[in-house]
DNA sequence: AAGTCGACGTAC
DNA sequence: GACGTACGTCGACTTC
């Protein structure tokens, strides 16, 4: 059988250029790529093929350019050092006797594809020599692929599968999904070989993937759906043609005569000593560097990919704005006049940090009319930056405007800006509207509430992303170094879009009186309260935390040594994956719990379940507990202490939880341990400074009380009115005991039922929680509902309302829309029902404590020197108080908290006082 | 190097 | 499939 070798010359040239060090010959001419190609050609010759072709791209456009004008548009021009090697390469190729093909209007890939298929049909044995993975689509009986640079060979379905995880006939789909940056063919964002192969494994073909795109979850699913329209084109672009018209067939490609003298000359000129020696009859090992190292070559610049246009919902609101940069005093005065005259103005600040307690103010932007905005740069500092208005003086000029409560201001997540301005000497009053909170109150559950998302969702407007002006990752520059025109486009847009969003959302709120009230009476007044809590911060005993870290480390090490001994080898205790292999594969312990993805779980429940069969699980549990405390708390909290204030300042996210709860980050101070002794010790590090005390006030059983109120169940209401321990009272009711006869176990069961019900728990869940049979759990629940029929009715009512209206609401009218209550899978609907039951209770509790915070803060306004509100933990407020002021604060705080809502049961507030947070409980 | 996901565990 | 709402850390994996 005759053999044909088709060499992808362009691919080798590029790859050799980039893979090999920048070599030069004695005359300084670049030779690196040439050297690589020559080595490849010589190794091809050793196989003595009957037919061979060295194929190069021609210069002109091809059918792919017609199909997709941006094809290869990103490609930088060929570097000069490489261009210089093309002509010598052609000379060497021809001197060696290789037929050289370069067909105008057809890419080398398609020439190779066509010849390969023709030859295979004629019964030839074809080898394509290339560094380009795209050719894997041509592998079939009679056509193999080799890459002489990596030495790999693909000649069967199996070898392609091994390399890419897909069959040769799937390669085109595979490439279409991934796209090709070099050729400027965008695929699915974040979809690389692994993801593409995974999908093709599941769905088989690109068409099937596209049809099933809605079923793919997560970020990557979104990316896939966004890329859908262009995938068929991608497929066409990456498909190698096998039917182009060529002048000669494979049988015209016999090796030509070799021109030894020309070769000798060329090898000598470029310093290929080994090749030269070989030419004269000596055997030469390949792959040894034959030229002297030369100077480094320059790198080509890659231009940025073009941004994609998005369609507008409303042309007026999604049109680009006209923005101005304020650099002159006269401009500033004109804008101040405009702001003064406006009914309400939007503003935004630009800074050097995401941390509002550290951020340095770089500029401010303003807008009073949609589409018109100005950026006032105050601290841009880069070579060639224009002179800017003096920051201190300018802020002084603006301060009266910000301080005037009568001048209404609007922002997006303005709490951040309030912090920054306050830290630069500007107090803001009259912060009247916030587009993030408008969106949150209008529909807390649907999507994010950041400005980029809102602009897109509400206005169909695609904002300039921070990364576009400041870069990201290692290349990110501080905003102060962003060029003024970029900064203006970005910053002024923020103010402009904020105003536009308000124009859209305010009428929507006004149309719903209940929501308007939640927004106006709860969320907006809370903004400055949260800002003040965050600014206050909490004092942390760093030395205490360090001591605890050291102690935990010691005990972790002991547990680790013990674990290594028990396992008989060392392993990473922090890795669930390694743990799983050890426990269930090596030690053959039974798998009793699985993770949601079906893997054997190593969580606490799973380890407890096998703790009686081996000593190791117990030791792992010990280690886990210690590691959690150290890594999350005792090691990290000291790093969070603010250098200027010496305190820890959390951030509360007001639009964080769909139910209306706050959440806390950087650090999260709402999940400091309390249940175990080791964990609780961490609370001792949250301290009051000398002369002060920490006071903690928490609502007693607030969610259960709300359940009593909402259900109006006489039994439950009575239990709370009597002031009894509600879990004990429940146990007495459910188990038919006198209050004093209730056992500890019965109380525990009753407590589990009480909590479980609020979360929509089933008999299955309760059984698991209590470690009892499912039937028994069902009996408990039935008994519970017979004693508290109002609760059962309330829950059914709530489900019903959710299904009919699509949302549930709190006592104060806050809504939670439930997308899946009437659609989706059974599991999704069941989940939505549980959320529907829980949200009115959790949400009402959130409303109540927010109202309390507002009224307590109002009272505290006159006592700022004596007491500070410093933490909120869902049902608890923590204060730092002068020791002699404690009684006054206790009286006021508990009183105002109790009075924050009038329910049909009393709102009881417990409190404690201590030198640290642990003592205050 | 950076982003994402899953597993795990802390709080209420 | 089975208990609601959050956030942080870690390892593993993937992309760039």
C-alpha cells in the first residue's frame, strides 16, 4: 500500500516559532522556526513516504472570511523575526524535494483535508503531520494524525477519545463549543475542552446540546444560552473542507529530486551543523540545538475582542448618555447650581477600594436628568493626568448640599457612598432613594440588585464594566490611575443609570402601597442606621484570638498525628475527596450518607454513623471542629481589624437575603459560634473597651411568636401569653403531660417539631432529626396539628395564597415572589412551598428588628458618646455602652425592641451584660 | 493566576 | 426528594 504524508507547514512554522528559543545564526538572522521545521522534515523523510506534500496558506481571503468577516481579525501581523524565515523555509522544502502546495483562495487545512480524503478513497495510507488539534476531525480508517513536535499519534477513534474525550466525528462540535481565540471565533464563554467533552458525552451532538441548553445549570449554562445563536456558524467555520477543487490529485505528489548543493548552502548559512553532517553521509541524532542562542524577540500585541451589542428595551432609556468632566471651577459652580435646583439628584462616588472603611475618594459623579451626567475627578494620579479641582476645597463647596436634609439624594447602594463621604468630612442627610433597595423591595427574589444587572434587566442597557476601564486580576489598576475620559464614561454613567433606574422603578413602587411602605418606612430609614453600626465596628481582643489559634493548632496537630497513625499513611485531612477514598475504598467502611451529587459523604452525620466501627471518624470529627474554628475565625478575625480604627467593621447587605433578613460579610459576624464550648470561646474575643460593657438584647422565640400571631392558634397564643417555656408547653400539649412532668427528651422532640414546622419540614426530616422511625414522627406531627389546628390551617392558607398570587407576604407587607410555586419539577415546587411557609415568619422577624433598629438608633442619636449599636444577628442587637449608662440603655433598647410591632402575643426581649460577647449572653 | 463549584460547617 | 435564610474556607477542577 502506498503512503501519503501531508505536512501542515503553516502550523509547524508558527508552533516552532513560539515553542523554541529565539535562535539566530552567525549573521544574526532568526532561525528558530526554521530549525524546528527542518527537524520535522528530516524526521518525515526517514519514514520514506511514497507521496508527500508540504502545504502552506496562501495570502488572500478564503470562503471563511466571506462566511464570517471577523475571521482571524484578531490575529496580529506576523512578527518580523518569523516573516524573515518563511522564504528560507520554502527554499529548504523544495531543495529537499518536497512538493510544496500553496493554493490561492483555499486554506491549507482544506487542501490537506481534500487530499487526505481523496487519497484514503484511493486506498492510500494517509498521515497528516500537524500541530493543530482541529485535524482530529479527519481521523478515520486510512487517515492518521501525527505531531512530530510532541511525538503524539492519533490513528483511531480510541486514540482521539483518549486525547480529547470525544470521537473524531464529534470534534467539529467540540471545537464549535470551545471556539478559537486565535482565529477570533468566540465559543461558549468558560467552556474549555473538559466542559465541551462533558456535554458531548451527555448529549452526543452539538444539536442535542443546543436543544437541551435550558437544562444546563449555573453560570456556564447561561454562557451556553448566550452563545447559542452563533454556534452553527462556529461549526461551519471549524469544519475542514474535504471537497475543494484542486489541480492535481494525491498521485501527483511523489517526492522530487533532492538538490544537495542548495541544501548544503542553506544549511551552512543557517548554521544547521547536524543536518549538514547528515547530508554528507554522517548519522545525526535529531533534536540537538544547532544554532547559537540569540537575542530575545519581541511579542506581538493582541487587540481587544469587539464587544457585542445588546438590544434595547426602550430606546430612550437605553440610549448612550452625554457626559462631562468637571475640571474648571466654573463648571463646578454650574453643576452645583443644577443640583440645587433639582428636585432630586443622583450621585455616585469612585474610590480606590471596595472596603468602604478604607476607600480613598477619587471622584464623584452627578446626574439630574436622564442621559446627562458629569464626573468630577478629584484624585486621579497618573503620568499626564490633567490638573483637577482641589479635593478638600471642592468637598467643602459640596458639603452644604449633602448636609441639607431637604435636598433629596438618590444612589445605588448608597450606604457605601455615605461611608466614603463621611470619612472625607462630608455628612450626608436626605438620602432619600436607593435603586438597589427599590429593586429589592419590588422583587427580592429575582436576580441580583447590582447596577449592571438592574440596567440590563430594567432598561436593556449594557453598562461599561469596571474591568473594562480598570482591568482585572494582576493587571487591575486603582481607579485613580484610570484615564479621565475612561473614568468619565464609567463614573458619569453610574449616576446617569441610577437616575434612569429610579425613573422606572419609583412608579412601580408607588403602584403598590404595601411595598412602598416597606421601602419608605423600613428600608430607606435603615440605610444610615446600618452605616453607623458598620462605622462603629466592634473591638476585638487580638491577643486572645492568637492564643486560641495556638491552642487549636496544637490540638489539630495531635489529631492529625493520630489520624495518620490510624490510617497507616498520611493524607490531607481537609480534603473530603481523599477522606472518601480512605474511608470507603481503603478501609471499606459502609457508605450510609451520600452528597447531593451521589458521592459518599464524609460530613458529620456520615462520620458519626460509622464512628462505632473505626476510631478514625471520631478523630476526623475532632480535627474538623478545630480546623473550622481556626481557619474561619481565630486566624482570620485579627486580619480584619481596621488599621485606622483598630476595630472590626463588618458590612451588612441590605438586599442580601430574599426574606428581608440582612446578611453580613467581611467578616461575617452573624455566624460566630455559640453552640459548643470551643466555639463559644471565640465570643470572648469580642470585647468592650475599659469603662464600657457589651449589652446583648435578643428577641425570645420571635419566629414562633410570629407563627402564633399569623395562625391565631389559641393554644399557641395561650402558651406565649402564659410566659411559659414554649417548647415545654408544646411537649405538654403533644404528649399529654402536665407541664412539670415533661421530660427532657419530650421537650427536645417538641422543639424539633416547632422549628421543623417553620421550615416546612416533613415527617421524613423530623424522623431523621430525632433519630426515630418515620411513622413515629408522623404521629408526632399529627398529634401536634390536632392540638394546634390553627397552625395547620395557617400553613395550608399560606401555600394556597402562594399558589394563587405567586407570592407570600410579611405582616408589614414585604413580598417574596416564588418563581417555582406553580412550575418546574416536583422538587422545585416542593422547595417553593417550604420557602413560602418560612418566608412570612422569617421575613416578619426581619421587618420587626429593622423597625427596632431604626427607633433605637433615633433614641441613641442624643447619646452617641455613651452607647453605640455595634451588631445585629437576626434576632439580636449588641451595644457597646458606658458602664454607668447600661441600665438606661437596657431599659430603652428592650422597650423599643418590644414595641417594634404589635402582635397578638407579647414580644419578649431578653438581655445580658458583660465585658465580652460571651458574658453578655 | 483567577474563577467556579462542591463539600462542609457556622449562625439564626 | 425529604429543613428555611445566609457566608467563608478549603480542595479540586478548569480556563486563560
